[in-house]
C-alpha cells in the first residue's frame, strides 16, 4: 500500500498547478492531475502547496554538551515544524565534533531521536582552536558532509590553507565562518551609525570581508570547495562575485534575518534577540545581499538556527551570546517578506532551500519528481499567523520576530515517505 497526497499544488515552470502525488516504498512513484487512491492511504491537502522538503545547511543542534539550549530531538522537531527534511549541524558542540567518536554519537542519537535527516559537519581544527587540523578523512568515512569551525573564524592563514588542502584531498567542502578577531573582538552589533549612536562597540564589515578575500585566494591556491557561511557584508559579496567570475570554487549562503532586517530594526531597549554573528548590517548591505541572491552570487538560504537559553539571552546585549533561532520561521519570513513583496518568485526562493543546496553538497534530495525520495513539505500559502515562540518545538525562544504576522506556514513534513509532523487542526489524515 502506498500513500496518495490528494489535491495538492506543485510548482511547474514557475506556476502552481493542481497535482496528486503517489508515494510507494518511500519513493515518489507518480505525479499526475488525478491519481486513484483506491488501495492506498489518502491524505487530502486541500489545495495546499507541496514542495520538495527544505534543506538547511547551517543549524546548531547543540548536542552533545549544550542540551539546555537544544537537543537533537527538539532541534529536529523544530526543523520538521519549519518544513525542513534535512539539516546539517555545526560542530561547536561540547566536546567539539572534531573526531570520529563525536560524529558517531550525533549520528546514532539522530537515528534514535531525530525526526529529520541530520548531516553532521566536522571541525576544521581540534576543539575549534585554530591550532591543529582534525582527521577529516576519518570523519568523512563516518559521514560528515563538510568541515567548519563555525562560531569562530580560523585566524591563521596558514592553518586555513592547510585545512583547505586537507579538505580538498578528502573531498569535503570548507564551510567557513568568516571573522577576523582583531577587528571584531568586543563588538556585539554592526559597526555603523546605530552602534555609534548608542556608544556600542561594533563589528565592522571588513571583519568578515577580509576573511572572505583571504580564503578566496587560498581556495584558488588549493582547489578546495570554499563555502562562505552566513554572508552579511556588501564587500564580501563583491569578492565572491569576482571569484565566481574567475572560476574559483566558491559558494555562499545567506540567512533570512540578514535579508529582512537591518541594524536600524534593533529596538531602543537593545533586545538581545537581535544579537547574532555576523550582526544585522546596514540597509546598503541588505540591498547587496538581495541583489546577490537574485543574480546567483549567493547560492543558498540557511537559517543559522542558534538556540540559547532565556537566562543567557537575558544578560543584556553586551553579555548575551550571539545567535537567534530560525528553523520555525524561515519559510514564512521569506515568503511574506521576499515573495509576496514581489522581490523574488516562489521558485527562486524555494530552489535555494531545496535543489540548490542538494546540488552544492551532492545530496540525493531536494526535488519533487517521479523517482525521487519522498522528502516533502506541505505549505499553506494563504493563512496568516503570528510568530509565537511559545509554540516552537525548539528549546530556543530567542527570535527577533515575535508577533510578526506571516503567511507561508508549513502544514506537514514527510521524510522518507513517513509523516514526521503535521498541524492537526488543518490537515485531516484519512
Ligand atoms: O550567531 C551566531 N551563533 N553565530 C555563530 O557564528 C555561532 C552561533 C552559535 O553557535 O550560537
Ligand atoms: Zn557562524
Ligand atoms: Zn552558525
């Protein structure tokens, strides 16, 4: 017996067209205008959009070590609620994911307690200290999909060059958090008019762009696939555009918050839910990111889901840790503030959360077509709902979007042909 998703709409040549979808043995076996559901389980999605499951290449699941912030169980539940069917998790755990044992721990936990696919990322350097390279090849054998010291930039150019050489040899992308500490240290928000007005130490654009420029040269020299994390500054975009023109293997990602907010949106009370690294930048930077996403300089959209406890975030802007949650609001934010505004088509946005990340990282998901693995997301593009962190499955409630009215909420998420989450009040499963 299979499953027929009845009365859905799918994107075809930029249009939403009515389709039924038949799933047999975890695979999409047929997509057609009418499929007889006799002998199969039927799920009536009542005109909702059915997409390939979203893929997020930048998530902090916090396990092992920081279970008060998030666990693999709660983080993957949050991913499912956000329509994500596969997420890559960053190695700044405790212990750091810098060896085979930790990779195995994450994989086993994800197998037992996770509801979506978890793709571990290994560290570039041991304990992310920037001093000694990890055994990338061994971690790759265990299933890591890339290496990163996310949370900190690799300060030494020499270490980064050797890291890229080793990663290239192992066939792994280097997923780089770009931050020159000599420029960034002590800052909590963007260095600009807002920081000056409030007398706060800022993080300048160059802190990011210097690493991007340096690493592009190192990628050219080593042949590594260099992927820039959470790009935020206009100067970084400029360098990536130039490198791509030169044929250097560089790709990049951007977060919804950097596409939607600027430092001027930080409230007067300096709410630390607006503090993340890299920080919210200027409106010129935001415009450069939108343009770069449009012309393909920026390849994919990620959340940088970074849960922290309420106690930690209450410490005030200067002392609170960097990071905001993102999994459960990403698509509604993008749909409401980039698609409904006419800046992007639905297809442009969703490809950067499905087929593009799959293509970049060689993953077998991200497409809704006959023969594809049944990782799917059903989305309601009509109903407006308010962001309420108390409803999040994530332990992290640290969002700057509380109370925002958004459309484009996921309704049901299916991984490998099984429903892993659905919004009970909307979809009645027969
Ligand atoms: O805002 C951030 N939070 N940026 C990072 O690079 C690290 C992350 C975290 O781990 O909390
Ligand atoms: Zn980072
Ligand atoms: Zn991160």
